[in-house]
């Protein structure tokens, strides 16, 4: 904590300096864009994208989209803007642009791409800054964004089963299933530590019923066996143990 406190004045100074430069750069960029036509602006955005400068590309594309919302390039501009926002890490802007594209162009040939990108953005939004900086993977963090991503990918597959993005969407849905199942197991463990065995068993059963193809089934069964044992529910314990023995004979809970 002391290290961060001592660094604060320096960080603020750097931020002020960068902000000053950024304001100047933005003004120059806006002045240059004002003298460009639609095709020139689009070419500029493409050059920025090819150079990996997606922030500049998104600025140009956004200006182009505002100035020529119904031009011949409008659909492609919106699609490129989705990708540029995504690559710039601008989650809210990406989702807003995707939703607008879907709402205004429900029959567009690239609508499947929009749904795919929505799932991808929500999936990646499940990770936060501190987890990335500290390399921490917390199974008990709120999986709301993962659930939304799962729904996005499911909608893509249901409505556009032949989409070229469908196969990757299915793989990502499997990853998300494991993520959601891990969350349920983390909560079940919390209940176990609090001796709330009914709640723990219910979480374990939820995993078995809703994520039977996830990698957390064994742990769910083990939690159910332990919880029912503590509750004195012999028949339920024996049923869970039977399933555990049948599918995971090497479990340490089998004695």
C-alpha cells in the first residue's frame, strides 16, 4: 500500500501530461477528419486497423458513422467499428454498437458475426483488471457476464446453425459451462464451511442437473455425499455414492 501511495503523485503527473498530449492529438485528428470525404475517412480507418491502432480507427469510424449514417459504406463501417471497439477494450461501446446493428439490420448477411462478437465481448468481460494484473482466477466471482455470453452463443447457434462462427461458439459454450459449474461448486464449498449442508447439497445437485457434461460433476457428487452424510439422509447419500463409484471410481470419497 505504501508503494502505491508514494507513486500516486508521479502517476497523476504522468496522467496530466498524457491528457494534455491526448487533447492536442484529438484536436488535430478532428481537424484532419473534417476535411475528408467518406471514402477518405474509411481508407484512413482501414490503415489504422492494419497498423493495429484500433483506438484511432474507432474514432475515425465513429465520426464516419455519425456523418454518413445511411451511406453506401454504413453497414461495413458499423461492423468495422464493432471490431475496433472490441480490440480497443471498449466493452460498453462494443455492446452498444452490436445491439444497434442487430436492431437496425436483422436480415443482414453478417448478422451472425454480430451475435458472435456479442458473446465474445461478454465472455471476455467476465475477467476483471485485478485478476489480469495479479493472475488470480476466482471461481466465486459473479458469472453474470458469462451467463450473458452463453445466451449470446446459444442464440447464434439456434438461429444460424450453419454459421462459420457456430463451431467456435459451441467450444466457448463448453468453456462457459465449466465456468458456471465452478461457480456453483465454489458456493457449495462456502456452504459446507458454514455447515449449511442442505444448501450445499442443492448446489451440487444443480450442477448435476444443469451441467452434466462439465468438469465439475465429480466434485458435485462428492459434496452431495458429504452433505447427505452430515444430514443423516442415508438413502440420498447412498444414491449419490453409487453414481460417484460408477463414474469416478478413483474418488477419495469412496472408501
